C-alpha cells in the first residue's frame, strides 16, 4: 500500500509526515528512506539537505544557484550528493525497513537520475510507502500507479489531526 501526503506549499505536509514517522517508530516500526529539510540563513532559505532516515548521513539536495547542476527555480540540484545519499537511503530501506518514507517526491528529487530510478522502483513495488508528493506532480504521479494507494490532502482545517488517521491506516497495512 502506498500513502501519499500532498497540499499547497507551506501547509504542513512535512510536519504531518514527521509526526506519523515518530508515532510509528515509537511502536517499533523500522522506518527508512529520506527527508529533505530546508536550510535557512536568517530569514532566507538557501537550500535543502537530503538526510538518510536510518543512518543520519546527509548532504546537499540543492542550494541557491552558483554553479552547475539541474536548475529548479532558484536552486541548483547537487546531483552527486543527492544521488549518493538518497539512492543509498532508498535501497537500504527496501532491504531492511518495514516502511519506506520519502519527503519528498518532487522536481528536485526527480532531476537526479539514480534517485528517480530508485523512487520509481519503490512506487512499482509492493512495499508500504509513505511519501510527500509535490502538488504539481500529484496527478501525473498517481495516474502512473495501478492500485493500492491513498492520498491525504493537508489543509489548514485538518493539518493538526490528519497524522492520526494516516498513522492508523499505515499500522493496519503493516500488520
């Protein structure tokens, strides 16, 4: 079963994602995959890291453009670090985690060929997945899946409680 979190920018998708993971880990669920937290210098966002949920290894996913790499908006993707950290995190999760968790599946992550391939392998697999999906990719990504998925749309009216519904549905699908 695949569980997806989507919604407009800044609505709290990552917060919901992290709350669900925290609840599952407290139940002893082994969670693997990656998160991509933003990096700020003062009030300015300067980029995004990519962090392996199992090992804690991290690197740059994207930074304000100063050099090469695929450009997504004002950020340049660090293909080498994103590929190394993200692809390894996804493959390790497939091998040894109960739940594969990805925050997020978006244009930056999908601009890294090896990482894109690893993500699509998980999407095609029968493994349980929790993923935040970029709102612009939601329709095309979900249409590519045949069945056994559920979308949770985060809004200002449900963002403080939606994690509980998601947690219980994932627990049910794991056991």
